C-alpha cells in the first residue's frame, strides 16, 4: 500500500510503501529502474488506464454524462472541476 511520502523516508527511491520492508522496497525500485525508459513509460500508461477504469466503475452509470464526467474529474484529480470546464 502506497502512502504519502514522509520526510527522509526512502528518500533514495522517491516513494514509501507501508507494508514492505526497506530492503524489499529498494529491490523493487532497482528492478523497475533497470527497465528501459520506454518500458517504464508503458507501465505508467497501463497503471493510469487501470486507475481510470477503477474510478469510472465507482460512478453510477445512470447519471447524466456531464455529472459522471464532473464526478470523475473530482475523484481522479481530488479537486473540483473548474467552472470554465463545465457545460
């Protein structure tokens, strides 16, 4: 489970995993960083697509499309949809 980064915690990896020991966390980080940059980018795209699917699945399908999109934005980005973007 990923948590907010605490100051100086796993500073060499850039992230903190609450249920993983520092040694295993470092091995996972090293394994990911050993991949080609393009592969890491594709992994990021895949994680983003999965996160989007999870958020969309949590929003009732019977709502008007504009309301679904507003809720998606607010859940995904954690802030209100700007007034200028509303229809």
